[in-house]
């Protein structure tokens, strides 16, 4: 799967906790409808997205997917391959817990 700069910009243009309906790109270069809840930037080289394939199942976190990617490469190349985070990992569980419990805050650039 890949994330392109247009989907990224849709989410960061006016960030909101409920996220946005947008897309990810599969290996056949087709746009797959996704709901991206949050982009988490750990550093320039490590970023993640919390998302769910559309249609979204209200109230369930079982369908959440988290992908990690290199934020600098996205800005440089306008498209970047995203790597799925293992749903059984402590990092995945912590990110979902932090999202569900509104522990993340938004940072915007003006």
C-alpha cells in the first residue's frame, strides 16, 4: 500500500479527531477508499497513520489499521510505501488506546 501527498494533505489541511474519508493506493495503483483518522509524526523519518477501510464500522476499533512510513520521503517524492504495524504489537495497542482515549493533540503549522 502507498500514501500520496494528496491524501496526506486532505487529512492535515483541517485536522479533526474524527478524520477524513480519503484513499490509500494499492500495488495495482488503484485508489482504495479509506478513512484516515490521524497522522502521528514521531520524527521526520517515522510517521504513522491510523485508518480503517471504508465503510467504517461505528464504535469498533477492531478494524483499525496502522501503517508506518517515512515522512521525509513522502514530502520529497509525493508518494511513499506504507508498512503495516502488527496488530498484536505493544506499539499498535498503545497507539489505538491513545487515539480512543483522546490522548493525542493536534499540531498545526501556520
